[in-house]
C-alpha cells in the first residue's frame, strides 16, 4: 500500500479500500496489476469534524452537524450565579448574541434559534406550545438545561418584572428590614418579614 493511500485511510479521507486480484495463468505469466477501488460516503467530504472527529464536516463550518457546532460554542466552566448558587456553574454561550440582553442565537436548518431554547429542546424535550424558557440562574447567556424551566408567558413576566422589583426591595411594606435575622423564605423562594409574622400571630 502506498504512503499516500495509507495516510488517507488514517485521516478518514477514504472510508475503505477494496482490492481485486487476478490469479496468474498456469504458465506463470505475470499477473495484471491489482485494481484499487476507492469508496467514499455519499455527500461526505471525508474531513473530520472539528469537535468529535467523525468524518463528514462538509457544509457545516467544519462540524459534522448542528449539535457539534452548538456545543463547540458552549463554555461549561462558567461562573456560579450568586443569586442561585445551589444550581451549580452556568454553561455560557460564546457564539453570536441574539440581542443586547445577552441571549445567544444560532441558525439550524435555515431556522433561527435562541441558544437556550435550542439547548432545552436538545437535552430536555420539546417546549410546550405557548411556553417560554426561563433562566432560573438569571444569566441570560446560560444554556445549562438544569438552569432552564419552561413556563407560561404570564409566569415568565411575573418572575422577570415583578420578581426583580420585589428582590430589589430592602424593607417590607411596614418598613421592617429584609436582613438575615428578619427574613424568612417560603418554599417558592419568596421573602417574608418575621416581625410582621409575629405581629399577625398575636
């Protein structure tokens, strides 16, 4: 086998080699040379994917498909959200931004996707019709499926607008401070004033 043929087999540019040998006649005349037939996968360039190494990166920007192209632009060693440290590190999208709010975007099969919605669909499942994907970590560039939750648009608005307003408040409506000793969290993460609770129980 020639050096160029061996190199093409090792790099994946050629998928397989089929040889057809001819037997020499009875008088031991020299046999015709072997015919070498090169087979390639239809529609495959044979070039290895930049991420997984599998052949077939033609027309995908060096990747074998949209999933490898997506994960190549995700940093799984992102920071831990200070607002939800219990969720663990964020997976940050490092590709093209969708808007100034930090959401990522990518094109898959001619369709424009927001990066976090594509990650949710890929790893969790289809997003119910009319639902939106909320970032539990409050990091809009995060695509970690453990930090994402499909909710109704009403719930999403409630968490985003009213929730941000309530989280920014430093005192309860009766002007008691929301400090460590005077704040109680319910199972939904909402803050309650301990002083007001005690006054209501009297």
